[in-house]
C-alpha cells in the first residue's frame, strides 16, 4: 500500500505516544486510520473547492510511476480517493501522499500546487518520501486556518524557511526533515507555542538555535540533526519540562553543555549530540536522567573522566561516547539486563581487559571498544551466553590468541572488526555463520591460506598479515590482501609456477 491515511482528529496524547515510542534516527510514521469508513457521509459528494485543489495538485505532478494518484478523477467522490480523508463530512481534513518504497522508480516528481489552499478544512498534510518534489516552503500552508499537522519529509524542497512561520499558530506537529532548506531557523518559530513535535533535521540550515525556542513549553520532541548549525547550545531548556527526545547531532555546535539541560532529567529518554565540536567534561547532572534510554555524545571533544555517578542511569540501553578525549577510570555500569549497544572507542581509556560488567550483559548486541587499551587473550573472553552479538569492534588494541572459538559460537554476528591487534591463528580453521557480512582482520599475525568461504562476505580486510598461497575466486580488490607474505592470484599478481 503506497498511501497512509491519517486522521488529524486523533487525540494529541495518543498520537504523540506513538511518535515518541520510536527512535528518532529510525522514525517511520505508521498510523493507518480509515475514519471515513467509520463515519460515512450521507451523500457521496465532494466540495467543489476541495476537488479543484486536489486536481490542481495532481496536475502539478509530472511523474507518478506507481500510479498512486490514479484514483483521483474529476467528478468522483474525492473523499474516497487514495490518501484523502473526510472524517467529519464532505470536506477534506487530511491529505496523505506517501511512498513506502525506496525504489527510485516509485518517486513522484513535480511541484506542490498552491491551489491546495482551497482545502480550507485541512487539519493534516503528509507528504513523505516523494523525493523528486521540488519548490520552496509551501506558501499555501499559511492560508489553512485549521492546520495542526505538517509532514513534509524526505522530499526535495529548498530555499529558506518563511520568516512568518510563526503565524502557523495552531500547529501541533511540524516536520520538514530530509529536504534542502537553507538559511537560519526563523526567530518567529518561538510563536508556535502549541508545538509538540518539531523536526528540522537533514537540511542545510545555518546559524544558531533561536533563544525563543524556550517558549515551546509543550515540546516533547526536538530534532535539529544533520544541518549546518553552529554556536553554543543555548541555555533554553528550563521551561521545556515535557521534552522526551533531543537530537542535535551532526552540526557544528561548540562549547559546553548548558546548565538548564539538567531540567530535562525527569522525562528525557533520548539525548543525541554526536558529531559536533562540544567540549568540557561530561556534566554530572546526566546521572539524574532516570528515564534516559539513549546517550550519544560521540565525535566531540569531551574530556576528563566519565562521572562516577553514571551507573545511576539504570534505564540506559544505548551508550555512545566514542571519539572523544575521555580518560580513566570508566565506572562499572549496573545495566546487565538493559544495555543493547555500547561504544567507548577512540578515547584515552586503558581498560586492560573487557570489563566483567560488559561480559555479563545479557542482551548486549553491539560492542565497540576500539583503541580502549585492552591487553588480553581473546581465548580468555567468556561471555554469559552465545548468539548474543550482532556487531563487535575491538580494533586497535593488543588482543592476542585466536577468535576461532568465539566466531563459531556467535551465530548471529554480522560484523567482526579486530584489525590492529596481535591475533595469531590459521585462517583456514576459521568458521563463521551465514549472517556474517563484515570481517576485518588486518594488521594481525594471521597465517595460512585464504579459504573460499570468505568470498561470500560483503566487506573483508586481510591486509598486513602472514597469509600465503593462491587466492580463491572472489570479488574483492587487491587492497584487501596487500602486505601479506606470499599471496598470489587475482586480484594480486599471478602465482609463480
């Protein structure tokens, strides 16, 4: 089904419980409501203005390869057209045009007709994954007095945000992620005091975060991820006591975290600040975030020791502190039944061994401890259960021994990265499950011949080892095998007779 029918008359509470229950970098809108079946109109007529506006939109679409607008025909009951909902009579209240497929051949092309302003009773508009729809921020939105929900996601709209965006005063939801909007976040956005959900991520926005966002006291989800914003994160959070998701990753923010962020402690579940230029120590107030599920501070310049109080985050499931300047000691976390992903790579830790609290974790699927000062034999690493891990990165340590036993036991593993260690074993003895896609063993002491079974992997790196013999037929480039003792055959040089 290419279209999702959204009823804008959904109660706000339940509507946003659905939204906030989904991780923000994996958010997929899934509400399927056919209220027009439950509330049939007494006469199958379409208001003339609505019909004209909808057909004008269709005429602005130059390509509809999937035929998702094929049911939009003049003179037919427009409330029965795909993506059109009239729950309270014969006026269109919700318009939803969404492409489910990632196939480029399914995307709509064209522009958004300004004649949609004729849909005067429109409460919700949802244009998602149309990909080739171009044009500026739609001006017609400002002529819809009942508008509450605006989803313009993953299209190709561009240009600046309208300076008068703050006049959309009834908005509960505004998401324009995944377009090419540029310029500053307009200060008038502070007038959207009914806003519960704001997502401006994945655009080309510049400048700083307006201080007036502090006025958005009903906000539960704020996402500015993946723009070109800069400056410090302003001290605006004291009044935002309902905020559950804060995503500011992949920008150019600098400086320390603001003190008012501590006000978010009671309810914040997702704090994602990765890939910025933030600095200073990790503030101890983070230990008060009892509801925190995800903490991402990766790829910044945080320094000093991790707060000793971090184990108080007993609900934490995902931790990414990688690529910072953090130092020993790392505290013992009491999360063995909760933690799903852990990445402490590329700091200044000297762990010596993989911590026992990590080994005892029962649902940990992704473990990344690259360059964490681990000096141990992988033969001594005994996990509490097998088939636990999906992704492991222990690169750039001083790990010795053989991973043969470990890979044999981990039947769900998709990624195994241990480059830059001291592993010594015969590669011919290595077996792994069919799920494995990535195997990086470069810069170790691996010897023997390359087995044909590695040909089925998606990515492979065996360079800088002591491998020898003729390579089996496979698709990988020469760089995967360079720096070995005596490998030969395509894609390397021919074997000597």
